[in-house]
C-alpha cells in the first residue's frame, strides 16, 4: 500500500502520497483537470519563473519585517534548488486548468513549502512550521504571480527563439553568397517573370528572418512590465506599501531581466494586451517562415516533372509504395508548426478578449499557447537550419537553360525595342517554340552584339541605365 499523509483544506481532509512534495490543493487540481495529460513541468521555464518569484517575495517580505530569517532562508534555498532543475516532477497539474492559474500557483507554494520544511528538519505537510499560503505565498495572489511568471518564462523563451532564427538567417545568408552567380528565372503568380540570381532569391529569406527578429525584440519589451504586488485585483491588499517596489528589484536581480512595476496595477492585472501583441508577432514569424518553406518545396519539386531548380538534402525514404521517392519532409514539418502557431494566436486572442472586469481567468490557455508557439518555432528553425538549408545545392545547368528558353527575358528588351515589339516577339516565340534571342535577330530589332550586352547576367539582375527610345 502507498504511504500517505493527511492534509486539510477548505473541502476537508485528503490523503496525500507521503513521497509527494505537493499537497492537497495540487492533488485536487490533478484530479479535477484531467484535460491534456501535459503537466506544467513540461514547461521548465515556467517552473523556474515561479521559483524566482517566490524567492524574490521571501526576500522582500523579510526586508519589510514580515517573514523571519529562518523561514526566509529555507524558502530561498528551496527556490534555488527548483531553479536549478530539482523537484520539477512534482509540478503535476495540467497546463489547461480552471481557476486563473491558482492550481499552478498552489502547486509551486506546496512544493516549495514542503522542501523548505525538509531543509528545516521537519516532515512534509507540517505546515504549522511553514505554510504554503501564509509564508511562501505571503504578499501575493495567483493574480499577480501567475501572469508575472508567464512573462518571465516567455521572455527567456523568446530569446531562445531569436537565437535560433539568427542561426537560420545565417544559413540563408551563406547560401545567398554561394548562389550569387547562379542565374535563374524569377516568377510571379507561378508564371515566368524576369531573371534574377538564386543568391538574390535566398537573400530575401535571410532579410525576412532578420526583420522578424527585430519585431520579436520589440514585442518582448512589452512583457517586462509586471503586476507583482497587485495581489488580488491590483489594489495591493495584504501587501506592504513598499512590497511591490522591493519585490520587483529582487526579481530583476534574480532573473537578470530589467523588470518594471506597472504604473496602474489594477489595469495591469486585467489586461492581456502584451500577450496578444507578442502572439501576433509569433504569427507573423510563422506565416513568413511557412512561405519560405513553400518556396523551398516548389523550387525542389521533381526531380523530373517539377521545377527541380534546387536539391534539398534527402533525409528519409518518402513512400511506403513508391520506390526511390524522397519528400521535402523538413519544410513540411515547419509548415505544420506554422499552422499550429496561427491557431494558437486565435486562441490567445479569444482568451484575452474573454476576461471580465478585474481579472482574466483564461491565462492558463494563453500560457500553453504561447509556450507551444515559442518552443515549436525555435525547434523548427533549428531543424530547418541543420537538416535542410545547410545542405541545399543548386541545379545550375537547368537554371541557366530555363532562363535561355524563357519568354520572360523579353521584358529586359522593352527599353530597347518598345513594348509593342516585345509583345510581338513574345507571342511569336511562344507560338513557334523559338527563343526570344532568335526571334529578335530574325526581326532585325537588335544586333547580336546588342543582345549579348543586354542579356548578360549582371544586366538582367540589377537596374541599368539606358537610352529611351525616340
């Protein structure tokens, strides 16, 4: 039989496993919210953030004369262990939960209290010596702890995502340099347009990533404003008048993040606008990254019946029935991540809108959605870098042949032969199968030397001065 200890709460007595660091509140939440099967420990950044907050609160409360040194030191020591990765398996409540995150906050309070009790030489559950609510949660409410923890965890998650995006950007920049002299046809609406280089094409992917890195860095600054000290609704009830300032200073030092206390804690406790803004930027990243992967799949389509302009590194057999088939599985998985992130943004938007009056009760689903988006985008960028982009090669001969055969190069002749003549040349070339080059020569519109000068790769792929036709 499993050994247990007896704990008591508002609803009565419950037997808690004696080996558990969590307590009765967490046990009830674990039973009530059998939703996803995903515990909050899946997001270690959230657990570390909670420990940082509880540590900062203990230090602030001690400085204000509200918490004795013995209990403060035990709480701080327990928090430092959790920040280092210990006891995360005891954070068991489901990521999706009712109660505005109260179950997550109480899970943290109980684990920290029971570990602190052990450090003081007492048994787990001996809350007369050190209590989850009275001591670990002193001067706090779920309503200021949970959103602050969400912001800190998301802040560090975004830094990791930006780093992965920068690495991917570097891989595209390397390919842009490698392919700088590879001439190809550009396309609009999937139809031949005008020539460009493959390097120019790949440079755009790098530029798009760089732009989104900057947007993320801007958006993450919004979540550095916290409502810690607001307690229940923003009035600071049960907290010392100097607590909000003190706890913010300690939390900034512990996390290394320049946090600021919101100027209006009542507004900050109910407003989820920063999460909506950040989620929107994550959606922007996902949309543009997915578009890039669409391009990679199109450019590598074939190998015989598609564009076949580039080769993606083969990662695995592509079919259970078609021998020799290799699919673009890495861009495909990144596409799917993008679809998820777009859906997560919708969830965040609805959850932020659904709050009422002084609190938004739906921050747990905001947290789950943001954490998934950040983590999956980061992993997707890393996978795309290492298993796809760095191994891409160009089919140079095919690219050059398509330029020579394309009718689209007639656009480059517009300034020299006029739009009407260029249209006639295009129509004849399309109907006869002859090249634009040959049709122009046959019509006597330009000399061979003029054509060779106009159709040089460097002329075709950058702005050029020309003499307008009379």
